[in-house]
């Protein structure tokens, strides 16, 4: 018999041991209890100071009747305890029918109702174990669903590495839905928390980015799809002939700084991705050799000549993805001077405009000063992230 009862408890989702507390001394208080658990309701301060009191369920069924320290009757005495000294009513083994509106009436010595207040008690089945299910989508995004095997009115929330998920990490869904789609570059410890008014359960899973695989099996079957990079076994079996396994490129970083003669060195890198390839544009046009002091349009580190400025964009790509980052750059504050001193010496070089005295001395006879000044040289590198 005990085994049968135990099985019924599991099937009904009843959870023993969850205890909730609610202060019902204010009128129209909303209280919650866990199905199968215990609720402690604060009905009054001290019953010994009250001449007479009655507590009704749904205004018709009198649950409790007492006067001062004496409990005259308790309809639920088989699974409840009323403590007059602190005014608490404790109900054990809560069931669905315990959910109702309860009314407390307090009487004075003349038999008149001196105070009346109600509370609403709602019974909820607690949420139980959480299930996480994830899959890679057609473009490398990751769809994750979260569900609880039981519980009434579940509410959801998500964190990644201990921080609330942001819109920048989500392609669809939000932090309060049970189904979300993560962008391609998102990885880390993903935790889904499910809660209601009487319980809270969480489940975490270490997720990795999705990589694209394309391989041919010995029987001629071609596999071409996005899979979890960390757990891929489809194309690494000795009997297969893999042709490509590629992780997508992610956030692009640009780092720039001025050199000693006014040139600007710019580096471009991606935080992730296999076999990245680079390209550069300035104001929408491919960088030319005339603008470059070193490097070329396919390297990740370039050096720009002194007079180059505008919107510089670095694009990083591989066979499955493409990410770009742009930065508005200006010259480093250098100008080109070309003048002849009174002794016949010719000066022709790039100099920092703010410190230049070579061709502006009254004793010199400059015949040409060219160049432009926009900003002083950078003291430290500036790093820009997505």
C-alpha cells in the first residue's frame, strides 16, 4: 500500500517539504502554497488579546473558532496547527482545494465585528527538473529550448557566464521566454532558470559555437550542415573523407596607432573562426598601393601613409561567414614641408605640425609648405570591439 501511495505522489507531482510563509495581516493579501507542502499564514499578532475570532473559507465554511488563548474548534485540526501566542495558522499537506478566499472576523467584548480582512491562498505545483535542448540552425545560429517537467505558471530567465542574456547575443526571443535563438559567435555556460511563486530550479549547459561541415561518406552520402564544433563526430570517423570543417569568424577588433613619422599602423583580428581572410576599404573603395606604406589589401596588418584619412573598414571572412568593422581615422597631425634656408640648405620632410619650427623662422625663405593638420599623434593604441 505504501508503495502505491508513493507512486501516486510522484505521478501527481506532489512535493513534500516546501514551506512558504505569508503575512495576512493586511486586507486582500495574496498568498501562495506549494502543492503537498506547508504554508504558514500570519493571521493576527496575538490571539490572547482578542476577545473572539473566527476564520472562514469562501465566507461559508468556518475553519477556526477561538477566544483569547482558547481554540474552540479547528475544522482542519488533522493537518494544521494554530498558535494563539503569535497568531500563525500552519497548514500541512496542501491540496488543490485549499486554494480559496479566507476571511478573518475579530469581535469585541460586545459581540460586534471590530475588524474583518481577507486573504487569497493559491496552491501551485512546484517546478521540477529542467530540461535543456539545443540545436544548430542552417546559418550557424543556435536554438535552445528550456522546459520543466512539472509546475504551475512557470517563468523563465537566462544567463550566460553568470550575466543576463542581452539583445546583442540573441537573434530571437528574450530573457523571459523558454525558447531562444543565439547568434553565431555566442558560447559559454548557458543557464536557464524556471520559477514560480513557490519554487525555483535551474539547469546549466556549456555551449560552443556551431561549425559547418561538408564531407562524403564511403557510401557516397554527402553531409553538409552546421553542427556543434566541440562535439562533432560526423566527419571525423576514419571511414569518412572530410573535405571541410569550418568555424565561423566572429567579432572583429581594430587596433590603430601613429608611428614616429606620422604613419598609421592598423591591425585587424577576429576573436574566432577558421582560416580567416582579410580585405580593406577606405571610404568604400579598395585600399591602393598609393595609400599603403607596407602590407597589402589581403593582410591583417597594414601601415597607412601620412596623408590618408577617412572611413577605414576591415572585413574578415571564410567559407561560411563574413564580419566587418569600420573606424573613422584621421591623419596624425604631420605636415610635409619643403623650403630653402638662407644658407641654401633645402628641407624636405614630414614633421609634426605642432612642433615645427624648421620653415617658419623669419630668417628663412620658405618656398613651399604643404600638408594638412587634423589631429595630434595618438599617444596610445585604441582598440575597438564589436
